[in-house]
């Protein structure tokens, strides 16, 4: 493994670990400050939008321009991003941090179905097997198989829904990339739309009060920059040097970190069945990503990370 790949692996580990700490900030605002999930969504989105706007305005102001045909995509997938954050933070407030992260990771299943329609992808037996394994893992996680649910069912459904909405957000990012929109610009406009949607539903006064003291301000910055912008940036850059399969596998470390954070900070326990379910879901994600990689190689030959390609246009020509 060359140095660039090694550094990329370390960076993805850092990014996934940062995401595992999301619950620390969300629960601080909800438990200690009395805010709701919608209020935490507004804090996260507002920080990201403000910081990204400053960065883009200073370094690449021209990239902020988008065409009229891009606006509907930004509006639709901005709504999905808002719903993804709301359902995820609600899940973190009602069930364990580990289970929230785990159930949200079912997003690739929904992306697969959408890709079947939008991108003419194929559902293979291996992908169906991955879905079956993941579904069984989710059943073990929730405790339904043993005749008793071990967690608040509403929170579990909310976490699964966050996976659906997050999956749609990823589809929107792919569409924007295919249209030649830079990832940072795509994230900015999608987050901006989501932020605007959140404003009417949030307690603005409560949010302002929560973030005006030193601790609240630090928590807000950690939530928006440390646990959102930095991981997003890391994952986007990492696929220039690592195969997406590898990035996805390493990213599952978020579940482990969330479990540790939940245990250390909030005294959350995990049963043996929960652990078994966790491994099944992670295994299904790894299996699905390997299946996608094999399909890619069969269609286009050996996979070459985008950062090492001379021209991206060749791939677009072959896709069409």
C-alpha cells in the first residue's frame, strides 16, 4: 500500500470515528438544553451552510453559480437531507447511539432500488442475499425474533427511515456529480435548502439561547464542522485514492465508535443478540459493496480510483 492510500485509510478511520460522536452533541442539546430534534437539525445545517459559504466565497466564488435545471434537484434532495437529519436525531434521542447508526446504515439497500430505476442498475442474487442478511441483522438488533422488542419501536423505525432519506440524499449527490457540479457546491445547496426548510419548525429562541454560551457554541461547531463537514470532506477525497468498497467498509467503524460512546457517556448496554445483528448488518454492507465492485469491473475493466485517472470523460462516455 502506497503512502497516499495509507493516509487515506487513516483519514477515513478518523472520519468514521468523528461520526460516531454525533450523539454527544445531539443529546447535549436535547437533554441538557431542552431542545427538540428539529432544533438540533437547524443547528447542524446552519453551521455547515455558514462555513461552506465562507469557504466557497473566498476560494471558488464562481462555483456557486448553478443553472435553473439544477434547482429542482437541490430542492428535492434538500428535503430528503432535512428528513434524514430529523429522523436520525430523533432516533438518537429515543434509542441507543449504536443502534441509531447501525439502522441508518441500511441506506445502501434503498439506494440499490432507486439505482435500478434511475441508473438502470441490476439487482443480482448477491445483492438480494446482502439485503436478506441485513434484514435479519436488523431483526436481531430490535429483538423482534425473540418475541420481545428490546428498544423503543418508534425510535427504531425513525432510524430506518433516516436510512431511506439519507440514501436519497446520496442519490442526489450522484446526480449532481454526473451534472458536473462540484461535491462542495452540491452539499452547500442541498444543505441550504434543508436549512431553510428547518427554520419554520424550529424554536429559534431556544436555539439562540443554547448556542450563545461557550459550551453551546463549541458543541454547535463540533456538530457542524467536526462531525459533518470534516467527515464528508474526508470520504469525498478518500475515493480518489481508495476503492469505494474499502471506504464503505472502513466507514462501518462508526457503529463501533457509537457503541463505545454510548457505553462510556450514557451507560448504554448491548446484548449478545444486538452484537450478532450488528455484525450481520455490517457484513451485508460489505457484501453489497463487493458485489457492486465486481459488477463495475465486469462492465468497465479494472477499477482505477478517480484521482488516478487522466480524464473522467472516458468513463462517462462508456456509461452512456
